[in-house]
């Protein structure tokens, strides 16, 4: 019975881990999307547009947190950098948002209400991918971007610019380090789970060993577990076929 419970618990744990791995993979996939492509040479590149920095409606998942993530998504081919949105992808707690995004949204809203000059973005809240970006966000198409372009403060440097190359190298190194850390963490987690299962199995085996007893009845050796009587398998040193229950007549 214990063995079947252990098997069921192990299966449930594996299913939960598979679901978590799938979610982590989805988030990593969203974070690892390449920057919008720019074709041609440094002076003839086709510059990415607003749509290139936004998620397509078909790519937005409503079964996970729809909070907008901008951190780490800078495109430094622009000066100042333009941000590309990705979806948080966390487990929904309420109103389409995860616990972390709910806290950021509340903090950002409270700050904005107290001071009109303060933007929610400063508090880590960047809105939802299902809604338009805030007007002050450094994303193409916002009021800030339109004004910056009109006044010459927003410039396309190109893929060959020193800052863009340095940023790309930094992002590649960052992604590799993050992937290595995630793999290490996953391996450690699986090793810990395996060790825990092995410890539980060993404990169960010790308990089973303590509860068993061999008895000679009618010239044959039987294994006794509590009041249950089993044939004794000498090859496996284990209980064989269940025979019946012990009573005073059997042991007499």
C-alpha cells in the first residue's frame, strides 16, 4: 500500500514539475525573442516599426499573466533605447495578473495618484500587453516617441553602431548565463527530489523490515506481517503468496 502511495505521489510531483518546466520554457521563449530585424547596410537599413516591438494578438496568452515586461528588452540600435514588450507569463492570481504584477500595478497607481509627475513605470509597472503602452514609455508609437522623433531626440543608430554591438554581446552573454543558471537550478531541484524519494523509499523499507517475521509452521517457513501470513520466497527474501491470517490454532 505504501509503495502505491509513493508511486502516486511521485507521479503527481512529476506532473507538477512538467507543468512548471513548460511555463518556464514559455517565459524563456518570450524573453529570448530576437530584436526586430533591420535589413540592409548601416545607411540603408529598413528601420523596425512600432508593430515590430509589440506582441501580435495571436501571440498573447490569456491563461497566464498579461503584465507587460520591458526590463532587459532594450534595443540600443536607437538613441535613446527603444523597448520591446514581452508578456510576464506568471500564474494568474487575479484580474489577469500574477501576484507580483498586481503589487506593481497597485504601487504604480498609488504613486501616480499622489503625484501626477510620477509614472507607474518607475515602480516597475509597465501596463498590460492587452492594452496600449503608457504615453511616456520609450516604445515606438507612444506620445513620447512621436515628440522625440519630431524634435530630433530619437535617432536610429543602426546595427553597426558601437553601442548596438556592445549591447548585443552583453545580451548574448546574459542569456547564456541565465540559461546555464536555470539548467543548474533545474538539475539541483531534480536531484533533491530524487534524494527525497530515495530517502522515503529507504524509510519505508526499514519499516517493512521491522514489521516482518519468519515462522516455521508445519515444517514450512512463512513470513508474517502483523497477522497476515505469506509464503516465504527464499530467493528474493520477500513475502510470496498471501496464505491467510494468523490465529492461535495456526501457531499452536
